[in-house]
C-alpha cells in the first residue's frame, strides 16, 4: 500500500467506514433514547391503571388487603410487562409485591411526592442496572390519598427489542461497505496503472531530482530521442553548449554544434566515457549512455567542463602537499620540551618542502624561560636549515640586533608577516649587513618571507623562510600557510619556554634546599651524588648532620613527584629533620615526629588550596653513628635500607624493620636496628631511583648494586663514581641521591671517662683527673676553662641529678686545615630533668653555673638516654687566649642562674 493508488484506496475505504460507523452510532443512541421513553411510559401506564381500578379502594378497606390485591397486581405486572406492581400504605407497609417475603415490610422510599397526591416518574441505578419507576396515588371517594401504587422496570428489559434489530442494521452497513470498497478498488487499480505503482515519496523525489537536474546540477544533462531530437536539456547543458531557448524538440544537427560532437550525440550505437570535445572555447568531457533496452530508444548524455579543472589540478596538488606538510609538522614539531630543539624541528620540517633555507630567530629571554618584555630587540639565532656554507648567515647562537629597515625588525615590531618577493630589489636587507646580503644573493636566494612566532599575544621570535635558485618566489597564499606553521611552532616553543622557566625555578629552589657542602665532622669520610631526573627536579634529598658527642646523623629521603611542589616539600621535610635532630632524639622517635608533621601538613594544605597538593608520598632513612663506640642506630619510613660494605669488600644489605612511609597515620610504631660498624666500613645510603626503574625491579636493582660495591676497598668518592656508572641509565626517569660514608673510630686515647660519686667532695678529685688528662693531651692552656666547666656541670648533676653520675672527655683531632679539633665535656646522671638558663636575683649567692658554661664553650645542650640524660658542652681548640680568673668578673654579669625545672 505504499503506492499512490493504494493510499487513495485506503482513504476512500476509511471514509466509508467512518460514515457507516457514524450511522450505526446514531441509530444505537436513538434506540437507547426510545427505550428510556418506552420504559417511562410503560411504568406510568401500569401504575395509573392499577391505581384507578374500580375495586382497589374497596380492596384496601377490606380486612385482608393483600389477599384481595395480590392476584390482581401480579396479573397487571405480567400484562404491562413491568418488573412489579407494588401497593404501599401511607405508613410505608407493603401490601403487594412479586416477592411474597417483602409483603408486610415497612419501606422507606422516595414516595413523599406521591403521598402528597402527585404522581411522578424517576430513573435510578439499581442492583439490576438502570431502572425506571413510576408512583401514582390511590384516592378514595372524597379525593384523599389512601395508598400508593408503584411500577418499576429495568431499561435492559425494554432494550432487548432494539437489540433484535441490530443484526439487520449491521448487515445493511456491511453491504454498503462492500459496495464502497469495490468501487474504491476499481478507482485505485486504474490510478495504479497510471502512476506505475509509485508512492508519494517516490513521486516527490522524482520531481525534486528533475528540478535539481534542470536547474541546480553543475553538470550538463541531455536526453535525446531515438530519432536524434532533443527531449530535455538542463540549465548547465544550455550554458555549456550555448543552446537556443527553443532547443527542446529540435534535431541535434539544427542546434549549431560542432560536427564531431553532433555526430556522437545523434548516433544510436556509440556510448562514450569521458570523451573530450571542444565546444566553442570550452573543453568538455562527454559521457553517453543508451536508454534501450530498459527504456525507449534514445540516450542520456552528461557534459562536464574540464577547462577549470585542468587549471585547478596544480593548485589541488599544492594544497594536498601543504596539508601533508602540516600533518608532518604536527607530528615532528614539539616532540620535546626544549626551546632550541623545537626551533630546529621547524627548520627541518620546512626544508625543502616549503622553503630552501629557514632560520629561526628567538628573543633572548625566551631561551632562558622568561617572557619577552618588549624592551629588547636583540634576537639569538636558534636554528638554521638548508645551508651547507656557514659563512652565508650569522652562526647559530649569535646574538643579533637587526636594523629598523630589516624585514625581521618590521615583522617583530608589527607582529605581522613580511613578504619580499624579489630580494634583489629590496634595500632593507642591505641596511643590516651589505656583505652578508651580497653573499646571500650570490647563493641564489631571491625571495624572503618573515613570519612572527606569536603565542598568547606575545611575539617570541620570527621564522625566516627563503627560496633560492629555480624555486618560485613566495606568493600571498604562501603567507597563510607559513602563519599556520609558525602558530603551531610558537605554541610548542611557548610550552617549552614555560617548562624551562618552571624547571629553572624548581632547580634553583632545590639547589637552595639541598646541602651546599658537607659539614666538618670526625665520624665519617663522606662523598655524595645527586642527579635530577629527565622529567625535572624531584624530591630526593640527603643530609649529614653533626650531633653532640662527635656523633653524626646520616639522612636520605624521597618525596614522590617532580616539580616545584616536590622540591618545596623536600625542603620542609629536610628542615624538620634538622630541627628534630637538634633535640638528639633516637632515630625511631625522630621518624615518629616527622610522620606526625606530615600527617598534619596534608589536611592543612587541603583546606587552604583550591587544588590540594598534599604530600602524596614521602620516605626517609635516618641513621645515627657514634664513633666512640662504633654503634649505628638506623630507622626507616618506607625507604630502602642501607648497604654496609666491610673493609674486606664483602657487602651486606642490612635488613631493616618494616615501617610505613610518612604521613599514612597507620598507628604502627617505628622501629630501629642497631649494629656495630667496623672501622673503615662504608655505609651506602640511596633513594629508589638508583635501583629501580621501568626496566628493572627492586630485587634486580639491589643485586646490581651489590655487584657494583663488591670488590677492593675504595674511597667514598671512588665508590660514588663506580656506583653511578654501573647503575644509572643514560636518561633516568627518577632523580637519584647517593650518600657514601666511610666510618671512623675515636681511638681510646681520645676518650677519658670517670665515675663520680654523688658527693660534693668528689668534684675536686674529678677536676684533678681532668687536668692531668688535659696535660697528657697537651692542652694545658685551656685547663682552667675545662676545670671550671666540668666543676659547674658535675655540681649541677650532684645537686639535681641521681646516680649513676659519670664524666667523659672527648678530644677530636683536626681532619683538615679549617678546623683545630674540639674538646667535648659530657656529664651523665640517672635523672631525666634538664637544667635551663634563668634570670637570677641580685641577692642570690650562686646559681650562675650554666651561664659560665655558655660563655666558655661554643655550644651546650642536653641529650636523653635510656638510663637518664647527658649534659654536654663543646669547646673549639682553635688558637686563642683562654679566659683567666681575672676575666671572670667581666664575663659574669651576675644575672643568670641555672636550676632544674
């Protein structure tokens, strides 16, 4: 039914069906209305007839009204065709009813109107369906109402007569529908033959195609009959062949066409495909197809003007080559975040496919990652391509100030391309360097195009394209292509510039945060290496921190990530480790404090920054070495353990207690490992970038590190060189920190220890022993100062501390020409209370001992131990005049007191 004929048939059939259905509905509605009227008339007649019967009043007044009226009421019900004839007394007692059980019952119904003497008829919805009831009063001889007669009937009972007529109505409607369908079918069949069974969409499409072929198609179309007459020609064919207005119906030979073209069009057996014919001044490509045997004899011809296509074929080829070049530029330019390399990639892409010679000039601040300010016009040649002779142009890297008339200066000032078609007649280039301009012209360069490299509204430099020898000069269409090429390059250069700036800032920040030199100490001979990753500055760090009592702390840490945030986080953690180490904490306690700090930093940064950059991962290794005893205590927080290389060359990968990285707040305690390090052993601390990368897991890296460290004894510096050469790839993806420390030991002659009873009288004996040892060390010149310091420290321990009390003197030897060694005083006791400086009253007789200690030594402090505390002080052995008793009055201001808290 998709054809026009089918749709017309369906439309006619639908109209007939609607008319028949409307007639049936009207008849049914009329029958229902008649049924309702019939029910009302029937009940009213039955009730009135029974109420006005001659004997009803006498029957009502008889002793048994029901016996007298019931037979008559049933006879009347059957005769009238109603459901019931019911007689009610005025008090509502039923006297007659088809159901004997209802006789004598009191009924409350809508009979007040009838009791008042007025008959009525009403409709109600009963249990048997829609019903009609009529009530009529019964009057006696004086006209008063003595009873009520009602006659109900259901409407359905009356409608059955109408339903008996429905088959007749439906039969008539069906007959009319069949006759109408037959007529519609005949009409549709005739219409189908005339429209060839086409649907409306096909007919609409045929008209649209016909109209498009006639007026819109940019290709000529001719339809020619079998006898050579023109049946149809569209507008394009009329234009191409210059046909007259009355050409339709005329013979082809009468249209003034060329003889060979007319012969092809009139032949009935010569198809053609892209045959080229000349029509006036046009070159036409002719295609001809015969319509037989699928249609009547004739042919269909298409004409296409190839004159413009031949002219455009060269342009299309150039455009295709330019698009390919832009695609290659997108793939090859910007492969690195290096400004110079990006400029070189532009020159390499453009030569020789767009230009014969290309130079890239960048403003000098761009090469350093800075944004040009516009105050300078000096440019540095960054890339050159297409020249075999370096003397023709200024060399790469040279800083040049271009003359105002030079095309580069014009392009830089205006921010627009500068096109010089004929370089030989252009005087602006000669103003810069006449000799260089002559060499360039002699080399055959004849056309120039300068395009600014602009990104974000800022000119970063210029790209200079040159053509030489037989290459055609630049034209206006070349300018837009060069601008597109320059725009892509400028975006890549700007990205590289921004990366250079951030990398420079991060590197400067990290250099300022990493140790600038290793401190002087006597516990280790230390060498270190730090290598940033290819991706940029990272968060690896190391430290060597001198502690009290000649002890030294070695620290290596790693912050996940790269860039400014990682470097800044590293600085914060390194500062925190320095501060905590000043408190002389055990390694495990220091890492616990550092973990709490990191856990506190993350929420603070998340609350203050729009994009939270918390410490996403940080590890640390902290080791404390005591050269007096050779004891080493090490604790880690998720960091690889140290490697110990013994003097005989054997290597031991120290197994450390497992501890989580910093900031996870797992609640697990940090634990330390303790061991004795033989003198001359090398302790190797490193970050994971040394042993782990994409192509090597941690176990393989540790095995390689063990192999690199195994062998003859080496200095720490040589060890660093060997490890870096053996372990590092050419371009590491992660930064690497390496710390190698060779352990030293204090010889027994450098240490002196004495137990001290908790008796003030013992101070003198200890002081005498101290003076004797200082004489053995050749330090008689500071004996007075040493005795004074020890006296104050021992007195403080006896007064405020608990046993056991001991004194230890340590003398360090100078290890370079910059230091003269130190003398260290240590007094230990069993209490955990530490003395502190406090302002003393003028009337106090004593209590100024710690002030004396602070004035006579370089530094002093308290160190807690598992058995109590140690109060220590250090004095340099640098040449100088030691204080004497006469100088004490000048040193003591009389204002300070040392007490226990």
